[in-house]
């Protein structure tokens, strides 16, 4: 981050916006929540997160890995075996987004009723 730039998500130039976008994207958020249960292989993670395509899962995992939230480990075996786990920072972020998801799930009836009114 530039030395003269103070982190401020409301500032259009703040790099935290890109990171926030990765974390709160549809698939980024679900990946973080799914990995809270522990290390998962790519195929198991894809099964755990209903509706995600291989392409979107790979892309989202790459972004979260680049941001330091997810650790990718490739095992030197044939066929290839790759698994993913949360980093310590990823665990912290996952807990926060999981709390947000739980808040929405808890109030889903009220949210749906509001849409209808």
C-alpha cells in the first residue's frame, strides 16, 4: 500500500476495496465458511458449495490465496492432489463473514417478508 494512503474502505483509491470484494463475493464468502470445518480437497470443496462451477471456484480460491486467506498445498502424487485450508488471517475473516451469514439466516423470514411488502 502506498505510504501516503491511509486505509479507508470508503476511499475509492483504497486497496482494501479489492480485498473486501474478494472476501464478500458470492463464492469467496462461501469458500471461507466451508473451510472453517478444516482442510478440503478441491473436489470436496466444490461438492460442499452447491452451484459453484469449477472455473469460479478455482478463480475465487486463487484470489483468496493471493490475499493470504487461503493456503493451497499441492501433493506430489499422480493423479494430482491439492487441498486448501484457511490461514490464521483467513480463520479470523471467515469467523466474521460466517457471523454475517448467520445473521441473515436467522432473520431470513423477516427479510423475505420485507421484500413482499
